[in-house]
């Protein structure tokens, strides 16, 4: 079943146009996975739809940058956010500045 579901998903990606809000909320929380502590980074839109998530063993600028870069690459460019709301974690500020330097096409 999983084999066919993945094949169907690959075919449908061409036709799927997600309805995402242009305002994202990003946050991280500490959770335990298989007895190990990790940080779960998560981005949701204004409707509560999950954009992307990322598990990291660290909570710093590079982890936040990897997460935001992954989230932006996972969706079409026309769905990129107009604003990203954070919990004022300094790691996000540094990550957003780094992303702006890397790609001028990213609107944040």
C-alpha cells in the first residue's frame, strides 16, 4: 500500500496547489524521541496548516537556518510567506538575515 501511495503522490504533485497563508508562525519545542532530547522546529500558516518541521539536536542559528531553508524549498515560490512570526528567539533573526543574503529572490 505504501509503495502505491508514494507513486500516486509523485503523480499528483504536479497538479496539487496548496492553499497556504502568507503569514507563517514558527516555533521550536524540546521533545524526547526514543529517549533522546531533540528540538522540534515547526512552521504553520495562519490557518493552522503545517508547512514543514525539522528535528535538530541543537537550538542555534544554523539549525534555524536549515529549518527555514528546508521549509522554503518544500513549497512553490508563489507560496512563500510575506511575514514570519517568531517567538523572538535570536536564532531566527540570524537565520533570516543569512537567508536574505544567500537568495535575493526570497521575500521575508
